[in-house]
């Protein structure tokens, strides 16, 4: 994992629009999930998911660290006490974007509501754009992506698509104290705007217009 201060990173992030913020390279993309200890311990030990991990329900992944912190309350919420960074094959992540179907018809790439309804019934990848959040949990104008996985796609995510599973919980606890101290020393995984292939960008409705930044 690569890290950088929040104050250094925020100047390069778009302030509005739909953008994927992630730590990535030519072969991998990092996503986050928060679990209860039994699931996290098994995943870290075996570098894949199993044990108490449920393959029968939809599981949501988030490439944006601060969105994950908002969702799990900096690892303080019950059942989300352990935060994992899961490094996935970039080819798998791109495939998720290409297969994703939005949770709602409005603003989707489908020509009719009927076509969207059929797609969402069959798809194993659900897409949501939610307000991103600052370190204090306040919403910002920029949107953050999360992807819900089920079926064979979830099974692949949990096993063959995984390159590495890291327990970030101690880091999360340390940085929560830095948030409470005013964010001047807040350290985060280094994230930049992730640029997928054109077909994937169209599929998920990425904002490709020039956007304002804190420059």
C-alpha cells in the first residue's frame, strides 16, 4: 500500500461529478470492505474469503477509502470492526464495471425501464453512485462508486480475483485519532482518479467533463 496525507491528496481530487478514486496500477486495483473479526481473520490468513463469509447475499466493495470510513464509522460500527484492503486483478475490476447495472433506472444507460429491469434481474454486479464524504463524515458534491457482487462473480471476487488481502484496522484506528485532531496529520491510502476503458466508463456513467478541483 502507498500512503499520502489527506491535505496533499485533496488538491488533486475532483470536487464534483462521478469519479472513481482508487489506488491502482497497471495490473491491480485496491477495494475495501469491513467485516466482523471471524471473516477478517480467515481472509487474511488464507488470502481469500471463506468460513463465515456469505456467498448467498450481495457483497459491496468500495475503491474509495474515505467512503468506506464513512460506512463503517472508522471501524467503530458493530459487525464492521475490521477493515480489509483487497487488491484485485485490474482485469477483474474492469469486468465488473462492464457488467454493472445501476440500482435505479434514472440516469442509467438503458433506453427503457423494461430493459433496465430485465438487466438488473440477470446481472451479478450492481452499481451505486453515492455522495462521497470528507473525513468527518460530511457529504461532498463528488460522487463515489460502490459495486454489489453476487453469484459466480462474488465467488470469483472472493477467490481467484484476489491478489492480496491486508488488515487495515490498526491503521484505521490510528488515523481516526488524526481526524479528531483536525486532519493536519491524517494519512490515507494514496488515491487518484481511476480511468477505465471507454466502454466501462460509458457503462457506469463516469463524468468525463472537465471538473473543478481544489487547485
